[in-house]
């Protein structure tokens, strides 16, 4: 687990660990709040990103790959404002897993 602070770059090796972020955004607000995680390689170059918009039906976007537009999560999230997001990258399968739980 990597500790995250707003607007601060953190070291994270997605090949070897997940990142966990806690949020307190209201998904039924105006949708202007979002969680943004940018991936930067060892040379400081952009290597992709994950964006999550908090709307009536939260949406996500994976930048730097085929999914460049926002998509809805396959399940509707609860109305609880406190959420914990775990983002895992599987290098072998070239897959990003986004998990959300209350708390």
C-alpha cells in the first residue's frame, strides 16, 4: 500500500504492488470531483493514467491505452461518501483492476 496525498507525486511500481486511495467524494454531487492517478516511468515520462469521475453513476477512464473515453463501472456504487479504491496493474495480462469498497 502506498500513502497518497493530494497533488503530490509518489513513487509507485505498478508491476509489483497495488495502490490504495481513500476518498470522501459525494457521487451524487455535481460530478466535478475526480480521482486522478498518473503513471510516470523511471525517466519521468507519462506512461498512462486512471481517472475516476464522481457522478450519479461513477465513471472511469484509462489513458495511454485503447480506452480513452469515460465508461461506467459495471456495477452501481453505493451512496456512501467514504470509499477505498485499490488499483492493481497486471503486467503479464496487461490488465488494470479497479476495486472499490466503503470505508
